[in-house]
C-alpha cells in the first residue's frame, strides 16, 4: 500500500515540477519488495496521456528467474478494484451518484437482480454475488 501512496505523491509532485527524481520511488519499491518477499514489480507513472516513468524490478518467474521487464505482460488481478472504487466514490462525492441507490439507475441493460444492487453493496462485497470464472468454476485468482 505504501508503494501506491508514493506513486500518488510522485504524480502530484510531477504536476508541480518539470523534472522529477524517481530515486525515492525506486528505493521504496526495492524496500517493499524485500519486506513483502515479492519476486517482482512494475511501476508506471502516467501524466495525462503519456508515460513519464516506467521501470520493473525482480523476476517474472521464480522458477526460471526470468527478469521482469516493463514489457512483461502481467495479470492485473484485483488491482483494478481500487481504481473502480475511487472513481465511484469520486462520483458520489460530486453528487453524481448515490451509493445506496440501485445501480440500474446508472447502468442500463443489467440483469434485474444486479440492477437492484447498490454501489455500496458492490464495493463492500455484501451484494451476495458469487465470483465465478467463465468456465463456471470458482475463480481463485480474485
């Protein structure tokens, strides 16, 4: 989680300065990888529509020790949930969405049972939805 906060700090700093020294971000990434015993990580800092920083550390495969590179394709997994939640909460803060209103009010074409659920239920994982992989089995990668 600290890495995300550093990335946000770097993004805000980038908006204020022309040149950014990413050495602190790199130090934090290395420390986090060691502390969490994570084999590798990739970080991108995006400003507007362009990537201003892109770097990878560690390995992509612990068995082969293949290095992780900025071009390595990674499974996104659950990391998009954080961005989705932030977007929904921003809309709620702006008054454009009510967290307890049925989501069918904001998205057309949903199954009636899903349309009746609220954003709050979905974000707090209290909607009662099952997480199933496309083949009908339980998705263990969530």
